[in-house]
C-alpha cells in the first residue's frame, strides 16, 4: 500500500470512529497551513537577509571584530552562546539559527573552535532559549495546546532546563564529550 492510499485510509478511519469531525479536521488543517505559512515566511526572510549580509560582507566584518576583541576566546564563545540563547527565546529556533550562524560561524572558526562542537553547542543553546523567558516560544505553544497554566508547565520544564544547562557547561568545559565519536569517523 502506498503512502497516499495509507493517508486516505487513516483519514477515513478517523472520520468513521468519530474521533474527528469534519469541522475539527478543517480547523486542524487551517492551523497547520497557518503554521507552515509562518515558517515559510520566516525561512524566506532569513534566506533574503542571509543573501544581503553576504553581499555586504557583514560576516567577515563581524568575524574580524570578534577575533580582534582583547578578551579570552572562551569569554567570546560564552557571549556568542548567550546570544543564541536570547535569540532562541525571541525567534523560532531554526529561523534564528539560519539568521545568526552565517554571521558568527567564521568568527568561531577563526577563534579556533571545532565546527562540529559549535554546531552541537548552538543546538543546545537554542533548546535552552526556546524555554527561557521573556518569550519562551515552546512554553507558550505547550500552553496553547494543553490549556495548562504556565507555572505548571515551568514546574515540568525546570528539571530539563537545568539538565540542559549542565550539559552545555560540560560540553563547553570538555569538548571531547561530543567530539570523540565524530573523531573516529573523520580521522
């Protein structure tokens, strides 16, 4: 059975079981299209901004400025990672990563950090950013779907948030925790 036939069969089963009505199906599809549209606009805007930044040579200028700062490279990296956390709090994770990484990646490489390590750190920082205030996009999505108060959601989120902060600190202090396995494949 191909995928299209399977999807039609799944929809038919849902409609016959009365778990979903035509009205709830239409509402679900409308919300899905709205979300996909929003993400598409964000990605298109990020792509256009990335093209502009590249044409204006902004990543190179930012890279030179960051590398030229008279502070320890680890402090610069901590500032970059905090920037990802804050940005991940205000904007969708993927959209912010598409916006910020082309600008900051050259500086990270010039500072002597491993690109694989940086990619993992960016992912961890964006996860942390998606649940910390002021915006905490994932918390608000969960609240809207479940109708559970934010304080209850945060009681469930805090243990994971603390765990992610500890993981980020461990990866920052001991990069080989995440570089050991890739090094087996690339050496």
